[in-house]
């Protein structure tokens, strides 16, 4: 799964990937509306915010992203009928993943390692 610097870019890419993934089964003109929208916010070591998103036809769990909207709400986001600022405000910060080592993300850094303690200190400074 790829991460993107903007929420809009993550959603647009998720939309394109969803359409592509349903082509074989449904064809180009009959893309079913998504039933689930999954989203994840990441904070990388340099402090930048990154986003990952995915649409699915079923309400299933997807690794690396959290279920965020389902049913009509997921379909509205898929169709572009959403307020990006509202989505950002509704994101629960305790679900944000932080990079504590290159490519390693967790809700909190492991405090039992020197790297984890250094990452925790950096997070506290921000």
C-alpha cells in the first residue's frame, strides 16, 4: 500500500485502484459502489503527514488501514462528495501511526529500545 502527502491524492488513487480491481468482474460501465472506505494517517520521522486509503466492495478488514466509513458514506467519498477538512477533523489522533524506525510504524514507539526511546523523545518535542 502506498502513502501520499495529501488526503485528496490518497483518495483519488484509492478510487482509481478500486475501479481497476473491479473491471474483470463487473466491466467498465458497471463498477459497483464501494461498501467500505479505509483510511490511515502516518507521521514519518521528519514530521510530515502521509495518508493511505482504500475502497472495498465488502466490509472487510484490510491490513495497514482502518475502516473509516461504510455504506452511503463510503460511496459519497468515492464519488467525490466529501469535505476534506471534515474528514481530517473526524480522524481520531490515537489511530495515527508514527514512524519510529525507517519504514516501521506503530501507534507508540517501543520504549524498550534505544531507537524507540529516541523516537518517543522526538514525538514529545513535536
